[in-house]
C-alpha cells in the first residue's frame, strides 16, 4: 500500500522540524561555537585557511610588538599597538566562529539523531519468550515486537501487523505513515516512533550499519568537505593575500625614503585590511551551511561535488508519474464502441475493478457509481489480478470472462476467444492517448465494449516551477514509460522542454550520456534498480530513501522524504550556495578597494600633501584611520555570518541579470559601506580618545 497520512490519536507531531534546526542565535549553539572558535586558533587548524592564517601570524607579531613597547615604558605606542592587536585577534576569532556556527548546526542535527537511538530498549523474541534488551545489542535476523508508544530499536522490516509510524525524527515530516507486513512499505527505520497498533519487525542492519548511523556519519563529515570551486577560490584568495604581502613589504622602504616612518604593526594592520579577509573568514561557513540547508530539505549530499553540480545543473530529468503528475491516474470518462451504451460499459468496467484496490481501480468504481448509478455486485466471482505478463486484470463471474487492460493485450485475449476487435477501437484509444490519457480497454468474453479514459493529474504549481527553471537557463526533460503520443500531450500540458517516451533503463542512461556529451550538467531522480545505471551517469543523482539499495548506492544524494519533486529544491539550494559565495566574494573585493582609499591617503598625506586629493574621508589622523579600518574589518565578519549561513535569496533569473544585480547590490554596497562605517568608527575613536593623534 502507498504511504498515507494517518489521522488519529498519538504523540503530538514535531511540526516537521528537523532535529538540530534550532533558532539561529540559540544560546547553547553560540556558546559551543565560541569555545570551538578558540580551539581552532591552533596553527595546525588555521593553516587550512591561508588568508586567516596570515592574520593570525600578524596578530602574534603585533602582540609581541605591544609587549615590547610595554616593557620599554612607551605607553602611547603600547596603547595604540595593543588595540590593533586585540582587533586582529578578534578578526581571527570571528572567522573561526562563523565556521564553528555552521559546523555546530550540522553537529546539533547529528546529536539529536544520535539521541533517538540512545537508551532504546527492545522486546526481542527468544525461545523462552520476549526478552528486553538494549537496542544496540540487536543483530541482523533478530525479531522484535513493538507496540504503540515505543521507539523502533533498529532498521528492519515488518513481518507481521500494520501500524502508523511517526518518522518526523528522521524525515522532519510531521504526518505519520503506514507500515505493514508484505507491502511495498514494510521497511522501518530505527529511531522512529510507533503510534498505533502492534508490529513484529525483523532487524536487517547490525551495529554501525543502520540508516541512522550512515546519516549521522554523513552529517558529521559535512564539516570536513570542500568542493572543487571552494578549493579554487581559496587558492585565489591565498594568491591575492600573497600579492598584498609583497605590496605592504615594499611600503616599508618607501615610507623610510619619504621620511614617513611606519611601524611593522601598522604595516601588518594595513595588510589585514587590504587582504580579502571578509570572504576568507566566511568561505568555509558558506560551504558547510550549504550542506545544512540541504538537510533542512531532508536531503543528504554524499559529496561536496554533488552540491556544487546542483548549482551548475543545466538539464533536469523528471519522472512524469509522482514528480510532474500526482501519480494516481483517475478515471474521467467511459468511451464505448458502436452498439454499446455508456452505462453498459460502465457496469462491466465496475465489475472488473471491484477487487482492484489500486487508486485507478477505485476511481473506476467511483465514476461508474456516481455518474451512471451502477451498483452491480460480484459475489461468488473470481478476481483475476494484474500481472506484468498478461497486462490485464478482471473478473470471472456468472459464466462471463470480464477483462480490462492494455489495448493490445485485451485485443489478443479477445481474438484468442474467437472474437474480433472493432476497427473503431483503435481510433478511440488513439484519441485518448492524444489527450494525454491512458486508455484501458474493457472486454466481456470475446467482445470489446470500449475504453476507460484514465487521466494523469498535473500537480498544482508545477508549471510555474518549471517556468522558473527555464528562466534560469535550465532545460527540463520529462521521462515516462508512456507511448510518444501520450507523452507529447502531457509534456505540452506540463510545460517541459523535451520528453523521453517509452523510457527503458538503457534509454535513460543513453540519453544522459548524450546530454553530457553536448555539454549539459544533468540531474535526475530515481528509486528503482532500473534507475541505477542512469543515476550512476548523472552529475546530480538523487536516490529516494524508500528506493532500492542499487539506486541509493548509485546516487550522490539521498532524499529522506522520497519526494521526486524535491529535485527542484535541490537545484535551487545548489544555486543559492553558488550565488551566496559569489555575492560575498564581490562584497569582499569591493570592501578592499574602499579600505585602500580610506587608509593609504591618511597614512602618507603628511609626507605627500598631494595625496590630500584622495583623502576624501577626511579621517582625524593616520592612527585613527588605521584603527578604524581594523575595527571595521573585524566587525564586518560577524555582521555577515547570518547571510553566509542562511544564504542569499535565490531568484530564477538569467546569468546577465544575476551578474548585474550582484554588482549593483554587493559590489556597490561593499564599496560604499566601508566609507560610511570607517568614518563613523573614526568619529567614535576620536571622541573616546582611544589613540594619541601625535603617535607616528
């Protein structure tokens, strides 16, 4: 049976909130992040971030310089250099704090999941009866009994009974689902809660092998993964820092030549202000928080490359059923052949579907009863189930053979009984196919009565979402097993760019390879073993959590909700990560330009009066200019932490519009903000007399 929401009594649902998604400035989370930020000051850790490592080394030098002035009794210089040193250390700490906050949110999710399995007791079946044992002691093959109100102690399959399960601790989905023995939804996950009835479960995963174990491990690994683009950007930032080191070093002899003596600490402060510390301090946080945002969509990325590829995807393959359409086809019309009335067709269609418990079968019965008033019964009849070989189902009743199914299969059945197929039947089935429907032919004995028109219901709002992707330059492709005629009609109604009809596993794989050869980055969703070959070739391969092991092993992302439409969210999240990184990089570079104009003219205007024309900020003195710039440089990092962790809002626009908006908002904003911020800080520093303006 299909997963359904269950109404009724039981524990209050979690509201769909994933474990670990606490309030952004949660006190415990912030406290842990500050402690972790201090721990990360170790040089071995800082070496992973070359930009901030340079700032830390500079902080050590300025601290030593301040101590030297203190020992010599020069309190004026000590006060000035000590303040620079404090703000440089804060710059490093704020950078570490941003990374620790991102890691902490993921670790909180892992800790919450780990708590769901800690201390769980299980009622294990033994030859002497039920024995209560710790859930962690269970091994593969053990059978446990779970009743309402108890937690499932480990991954397994239901072998007896049916129950409503609250899976919100794992998927974040508040609506309970049904799990039952023998169905296609018999699997249960350790850590979920049984909220009704009683079930017997056979454990299918040992210690360290459960889904929860894998999920916790993947979440914890998020803090250590870096994507190729992130590594490339880190190298670029390190190169820019090296260039600024050379520039600042050459200023020492230049200042000596111009008789504008500048201390080493001042040069270090200048280096830190000019280096790309803003993006350098937030780069790791952006990458880590990207994986956390995917987790908030209940998607686990198995690799950093998958996230990056999601942002660069240029073609998306979407299954028709379940993704673009509701998945349950509904009977909307009976179309009889000549000589047969609609009510007669409706009567035999109903009889053939009375024991058909599929959504399609139930919709046929409903349509026949509500529209035509048919109330036929089939007591004593023999139901004939659908099989892949016959492609038909029906009823043997009262000496009659009633069948419904695919047109060619029913035609062969009728002919085998000595009947003939009306010529008009082909035109009726073709007409239904042209409308995007699925035709089911109904026959009684050796006579065809007509066609049941089953219609796929397109999901509400799916057309708008596909249009948004198209505006972002992404090609959408519908995959379906339907014939080309039906596929073309549905594709037009949904609004996809292309479609692949009669899609076999081989055709899916070949299509993906062809698209990649044309330069597309391809994303697709799959849940079956037949999807595994195509998933293995896709750049972004999202496997359903309820899918087969082959599909999950072939994918590089796992959707815990098993919702095929989630692929659209994944692509949007991937693009948001790339946009956030680009926006903050633009902002950081613009910041450096502004700080350049703020500091250098103020430092050398006395020795070179001609620089007064560039001294547009009119800062109080070289000392207040340097200290103000250092303070602004430190404070801008924590100010941008929320943006780095939450991400820049993604809007589906073309690349040219995106670039223009990026330059206007983050480029000009990054250029203007330092002028305003440094000037205000300079006024405050001057008003508080934090430095002696006579110091040179």
